[in-house]
C-alpha cells in the first residue's frame, strides 16, 4: 500500500465527513424553520395533557385492582386501605385536571 493510496483514502473519508456535516447543518436549519401545521398535529398536541393524566391515574387504579383481588383471596393486611387512599388522591387530581380542561378561557 503506497502513500498515495492512503492519502486518497484519507481525503475521501474527509470529503464524506464534510458532506455529512453540510447535510446535517442544512437539515437542522430547515427543521427549525419549517413546522407542520396540520389538523392532526394540532389534535395530537391537544391530547398530550389528557394522555399524561390517564397515565398518572393508571398506577393507582392498578393498585386498587390488586388490593381487590388480594382481599377476595383473603389477604386483608391494610392493602385495601392503602389502595383506597391512593385512589382517592388520584381521583381528586384527575378531577382537578378535568375541571381545568373544561374551563372556558
């Protein structure tokens, strides 16, 4: 392998890196300036808080279901009381979310 071959390979690799960098700068500049304003994107954006509220409520609901099933098996060791407390707090939080979303601004 000669020095010329190594030099050509290094220049080719450098050219590829330069081309990739230019493409990356160009595409990121376009992404910053171009936004998609479709009705679907707006709908998805509006659903984000609702999905987050449901995700937060899911854990307490699962804890309540587990406590119910354990109680049906005869395991009453405070798990039902703990699940009731957690579910009541989750319901209050979810109700606050619903009221805040229902308000006309």
